[in-house]
C-alpha cells in the first residue's frame, strides 16, 4: 500500500489550481488510488469529490454551512482535456481556507480508501457523517495550547513505532495522561523557560504498581524559522500505512486546537532545540508531596517542579524494551 502522502487528495487538488472549469464542465483529476472517483475544483476555488456510488439505496442530500453532499447528480467533468458526463455523489467543502481544504481533501481521501471501491449511497452517507463530525470541532475553543500539542507530536515524530504510539495517544485531549496503552503511561511536558520547570497535578505523579509512568520534558520555543504543527503532522503521515491511525492523528490534532485551526501552519517552534532537549524521567525520581501528609479534605493539588537536576532514564540505564509503550519511543 502507498503511504498517505503519496495518496494525498490535497496534492491532487493543488494541481487543479490553474485548470479552468468552463462551459459547465468542472476540472477534475482522478483520486490516486481509485479508477472511479475524482477530485475537482469549483469555479469559486472550492474542493469537491465526485464519488461513484451504487445508487440502489437512495440517501438524502446534506447541506450544511461548510459541507454539502448531493447524491445521484448528473455531472459534467473535464479530465485531461476530455469532457465527459456521469452520475456521481458530490461532496463539497465550501471554503477557500487552505488549512481546511487540506484537512478535508486528505481526510476524505483516507475515508474513500477504507470503503468499497464503489460504495452504496447509504455506506457513503455513513462515512460523510464522520467527516461532518470532525469538522464540527473547528467551532469549539481549544482544549490545549499549540505548544503542548506540538510537544506531543514531536515525541511521536521522534519515535520508532509511530503507529503504536498514536494508538496509545489520548482519545480525548482532557485525558489524565497524554499516552496510555492500557498498561503503561507517558505524560509530555514542555517549557519556554530556561530550566525544566513544569506544572503537575499530584494525580499525574501517582501510578499504580502494575504499570510504569514516564514524564517527557522538552524546551519548546516559538521562532520565526522552525516547524509548525502541520509540518510535524506531515512528517508523521509519511511514516503511517494504517488508515485508521492516519485518521486518528488528524482527528486528535483538530479536536485539540478547535477554532485555533488557522494557526496550525502559521506558528513555528525551534525543532532542533526541542529535539536536542527531549529527555524522559521515571516518576519515582520526581519529587512529590507524600500522600500521607495530605489531609483527606484537600484535593486537586497542583504544583511546579524543576526537573533540571533529576536523573533521566538515560542516566539510569533502565531496560525499557519490556514495556511496549516505551519501546515504541526508541528509548
């Protein structure tokens, strides 16, 4: 299977930018992995998919603020200077925002790879609802800073088993730990300060005896030249072959940033500094408030802790290969 960047719907869409839709015929190119479906560009510059369906089961059109889905439409398309007509379902994104266009064309391309080569309208309707749900988060406030998300993506990008780590990534940005494979946990901390001073909740430094918990620490400094969240996302995507993992990566990014999505490709952080400063700590070595000294009436304890002079995992030379989560980090 080709990886997702070779199958990029956005790359195909960009190639259509200078092609002209005229005389009622819309300029299209074939979706890279399909002989049936097409990607087109409307006269307004909107991306749209022409999906060949088995129309035995009719579905109702969808018309929302950003996305429209029109089933069983007679379409006039122009591909490689050839004008043809046919019946397609049209899936249209109504915006010229490039970040959303990339998200839409790449994510919908992934979805098309997951379903039958010629889906029924009912099957396509079900998948389109997933896209609509993903787009619904862009109107919500962010649940984490861009800096924090960037640091988590850096850990994934530097790992040796990207798919395992993404599958352990939090399904909700509000989860207690950033990565949890059902047994072991990893929490990622970043700072812009000159020392490794990180904010913790006491709960983040308490672990049960049957699992191991590490803390990742890195310096993340905003800079004019560096890598953005989209840069890291694209780098990770080139290494992913599982379609569900590709979707999860995109889904978590957009759920996390919400209505900050326009900044995904505009804010850059110092990649080299963050990479060079990335270290991992075992929570047993991190100072914390003893539980037996806390009155039972007190809860939700938060504090800052400077990790600068604490032993790292590398200093301890622990064998982490027996832990799947940490083995995926390449530690």
